[in-house]
């Protein structure tokens, strides 16, 4: 029966393969900054505080990659990672 298909819930699978994870973007940006001779931590902090993408090099497409992420989401990810990886250090 044709109406039976309306009683079933369909699942939608988004394209996850094409999207880079936050950690992948951070590592790529870090490496690009390091390769260009910058202090990656200082540059990332400058970007996070100001929102100015000029702190990030365009080498390896790093500037475009970092702009894919919302700064508040990036900060949330960094804090979560730090706290989870330092649980046993209390």
C-alpha cells in the first residue's frame, strides 16, 4: 500500500565526510602558522580575542578554514578539551 510509507520515519544522513572536524582545522591552522614562522598559540589567541582573521596566515588555506568555525564554538571546544584532558590532575 502507498500509505504505509507515510507511517514510517525516514532518517536523513547529512554529508559528514566533506566537513573537517574542529580539531582537524585547529591542527592545520597550527601547522600553517608554525611553517610560516609565527607563534601559533599567540596568533590563535589574537584571533580568538579580536575576531580579526589577519592573525591567521592564508598559507595552506588556514585563514579560510578557521573562518568556518564560530569563535564561541571554538572556545567551547578548547575549554572542553582542556578540562577533560586534565580531570586526573586535580
